[in-house]
């Protein structure tokens, strides 16, 4: 137990620094989250109008669609993982981070997790209150699926973190600017992951095809488990497979990239 405490202590310190990093910008953060809460209310109203129309889908149930869409926004940081690695590469601070006497991946993930609390306090929890006020039931379809969702969310974070690290490597390999890559990902990832519209509602079997991609393992899979759509075992197995494959690739590519960055001075 003592050994475990010594191992995790550096990461707890990093998480603590990550938790306080955005507090100094709280006026801007609070304004952004206030606007995001307004968007949540508008999304609920729009989806309710769609689901009441004649063109409303028969599957999944309207209540499940609303739960899915709201959770995709409430759990945005966990379903669409963003570490600070892309910014660290762009700023050049990646060189000093690689020299820290802790796991580089663990250091980045601890800082990311520490930074989650501010959004939860100023957006996610208020969004749940807003959703409840607008008549959205955010309870899982069954208690068993609620427990399975917790495991699925952990796998979602693992897949999302690997995707984030791999995406950051494009800054090194691709001669485009940091912001070009950032906007490209912001435009593409939510759509193909099922964060904007549930994949099952996409026409022409597009959702079935996208469901085989790792992006679906980040968003669509855990939300489908929570809302009662899809076979739990198959979805968890798909997430676990993507997590294993992507982290194997990520670790190998980052070992090569780290040497290259150090040789050029970071």
C-alpha cells in the first residue's frame, strides 16, 4: 500500500495542478459554460420538436434519444478526451515534460483528469438540472446497464486518450498549423463518433459503417449501453479491442517521436 501511494503521489500532484490551471480564467470559462447551458436547453427543445413530428424515428425511443443527446454534452470531456499534449508540442514545452521522472502518458492523463472538475462544477451538474427541468430523464435504462456504462466509460476514456496522443503526432509529421489540425478534429470527430446525432439515426447504413471505427468506441458505444440500445457484451468487446490496438500503436509511435523531438531540441 505504501509503495502504491509513492507511485501515484506524483500523478496526484499533477492532477492538482491541472485542477487549478483554469481557475484564473474563471470569468471567461463561466461565460463559455453559460452559453453552453443555453445550447443544452435549445438542443432539448429542438430534439423534442423533431421527435414529436411525423418524421420521428421509431427506433430508438424518443426518451432514449433525448438521454443520449444530453449525456453526450454533459460528459463531453470524458467522451471526447483532450489532453494537453497537442498544446505542449506546439509550445515546445513537450521537451521538458518528457524529461520528468514519471510516465509521460500518466503525467498528461493526470493533468487532464484534474482539469475536469471545473467543467463539472460550472457546466455538467447545472446541465443535468436544466435537463431535468425540461423533462429529460437521465436515468439508465436498467441498473445493470448503468454499471456496464461505468466500465464502458473507462474504456471510452482509454480509446479517446490514445486517439488524442496519435492526433498530436500529426503536428510533428504534418506541415500544417496547430489550429488547422485542431479545427479539423473539432469538425470531424463529434460527427463520426455519434456525439452530434446518434449513429443509429443516420441514413443509408452510414451509422453501421461508422460504428466499426474507434471514434464510435469513444461516444456511441457507452451511450448506447446507457440508453439500452445494442448488445452490451459486443460493445464492450469492441471498445476493449480498440483500446488495446490503439495504445499498442501509440506507445510505439511515441517512442520514435520522442527521440526525434529531443534530437531537434524540443
